[in-house]
C-alpha cells in the first residue's frame, strides 16, 4: 500500500512570498488532515477534510492560509504572503475513519518550510 | 476535545520496560485513546489505540483504568531505536463524521545504551 505522498520535501522562500504544498493521500481515504509542526512542538491541526468538504478549519489563519481538496482526493495548502513565523514542517495525513469508526491516520514525511 | 497531560521527557536504558502515562481527566464517553510515535524528520506513526482495559499489539501495550481518566503506554524491552517523541491523543468524532486528531506536546523518550 502506497503511503501519503507530499511535495516538495523542502522549501525556502523569502517573507511575503507565496508557497504551495501538495498532498496525495492513501487511495480510498476519505479524511485528510493538514498539520503545522513548529520545531520542538507537537503537530497543530490546520484543517481537516472529509472527502472534499471541510470538517474543521478553526485553527487555519485564513487571512494568509488556504487549502482545497478538489474531487476529494489530493489536496493543496497555500500560504500567501508568508511570514517568518510560518517556518515549520507541514504534515499531511489521511485516514479511512468514518462515523463511529476509529482507525489510524497515516502521515506523510512532511514539507519543511523555511521563511527568510 | 479532552486535554492530555504527559511528561515532557523520560530516559531509559536498553532492555528495560518503559511506561509513559497520560492524563485525560475530561475524556468523553465516545473518545478513544491513541498513541503515536514520531522520529526526527518523519511524520507521526500510529502505535496503538484503545477504549478501555488493556490492548496489546506487536509493539506495545495500552493500559486504561476503569475511570478512563488516564492511560499508560508500555514499551517492553526498549532499544536505542525506540528513542522518539510519543504522543497521547484523546478524541472522538468531530463536527463532521471523521475523528479529530489533536496532538499535545508529547514525551521525548531517550533510550540510553
């Protein structure tokens, strides 16, 4: 079974520039998560999709971050414009969990973003 | 969402059993308890999940008392490769139909030779 694919693995941009991350979840997984992990901290949920609908985006800084999951498969996360404090690893995860079902989530290797 | 509290760090020696306890006083009736492991430069990896009593798989055991206000991850005979951050998660179905995954700060386990 192929894992969660993310690209790019690394990205360095200047502040105020824009950047996009791509995630291809495990085939058939309806739930997709984007997390931000700052060095030394646990992953922080940015947005959760169920198929192509948003379940939770309460911690997504909507003035600069956006995410979409067209057709309920792969997803992109965009930052525009980037700030220094956005430097972090951006993790994508997927799971097949549904109502009253609890299954594990599978994570990609992440994209390490450095804003200079 | 139930908040979790776990030790910031723990040290152990190779071959020992390690127990990491997580407190979750506000756990809800339909919440599960899940543990993830994370190595540097990698995404978290699922270890084990349980609802009550004891769950065991090939890598760990999870002990959950009757009141479910805490849980203990037990790693038998740790090796150097078990050095990682361990996260305890408690959650149930979110506003949609899928389960929410909320990470805390985790426990840095260091296994010494």
